[in-house]
């Protein structure tokens, strides 16, 4: 499969068309941004890790009954995926308080939540991805009730599968963000699942092994990404 025309360049990826109108190629970059693009940098090797880790996890999720956009890994940084229309919602699940949840509610980072939470942000850089609820999403035409229900069902399934998956690698899944797309009328998981989009803490020491090391200038960013990759044991 060959890259034809560049369709899009985002903060962390480029997307190219192919001869097949249903397939695009995603090319993962090492560029990192945070705080809606205000902070910029490079995490050497991140593109390879995020590409390979996402592909591995998406195949695990497929086996567990969550449909995804994954088609074929083409190289360390490039993957063929189904061409979807992205649902303009960031879907966030939290198992442990951290980040914006801790800030908003005055709850210390690391407190285990009594039940997982699910929230939606409306994907709009100019607005700073505001948090909305399902009624907002339906009212503004971001998704239908049926789509929201499917997204909710898949999202909690993803949480169950990922919690176990990371636990077996000695990692606690604190929270994560996922995105969905429409493909021939069906909702499928799209985008990525990586240390850019998850909070991952060492189970024993609670050391942060994710993008918070970049956001908070904690150092050892590359090492943390490599550590997650190594523990998952992707061949
Ligand atoms: O910042 P906040 O606490 O709301 O982030 C929750 C989770 O969603 C974190 O795992 C973070 O990495 C992820 N996230 C993301 N992309 C965003 C916002 C949050 O991947 N634009």
C-alpha cells in the first residue's frame, strides 16, 4: 500500500490517502504538544512506540469485541487504517483521580474512585475542548443517542480490557482518552491508545510513565515511554 496525497497534519500524526478510498495511512511523529498546543517539544522515539502500541492494543480490543479502525502495520511509524469520519468527542474514563478531575473537584491525585467515570469533551481547539454531556452532544449534532449509547458501551469495555492488560504489565491505568469514528454507518474505535493519551503509573511505586512527565517537565520522558513499551512485551 502506498501513500498518495497528505490529507491532514495534526499535532502528533500525518494522514495520507491511498488507492483505496476506504483506507488511509497514518504516520506517527515524535512531536509532542500539551495544553492545547501551548507547549511544544519532541519525545524521541515516541512515534514508533505510539504506533506499535496502539496497533497491538487495538488487536487485543478487536478480539474482545470492540471494533477498531486498525487494518495493517506498514512500518514502525506507519499504519493502514479504515478511513472514518471522526465523532467530534474526546471520551475520557477515569479510575483514579488525577489531572483536570483532581483540579476541578479538589481531590488529591491518586485517590481511587468508587466507580469509573465517563466524560465527553467537544473537540474544538479554538474553544479548548470544553467538557459537555450527552444531551449537549446530541443537541449540537456531534452524535446521535444511538451513537452515544454504543460509544458508552464500547468505552467501558475498553476500560475493562485495558485495566487488566496494563495490570499484567505492572502498570495501573489511572485514566485515558479515546476517540471514535463512523465507518459505513458503524461506530468504531479510532485514533490511538498510548502514553500520550493514557495516565499510566507503576503499580508499586506510582511513578508516572506517561505524557504527564512532558506536561509537568518531570524529565525522563523518553525512558518512561520505553519502559511502558518494554513491559507490554510487544515483539
Ligand atoms: O487533563 P485530563 O485530566 O482531563 O486528562 C484525562 C486523560 O485524557 C489523560 O489520560 C490525558 O492524557 C487524556 N487526554 C488526551 N488528550 C486531551 C486531553 C486529555 O489524551 N486533549
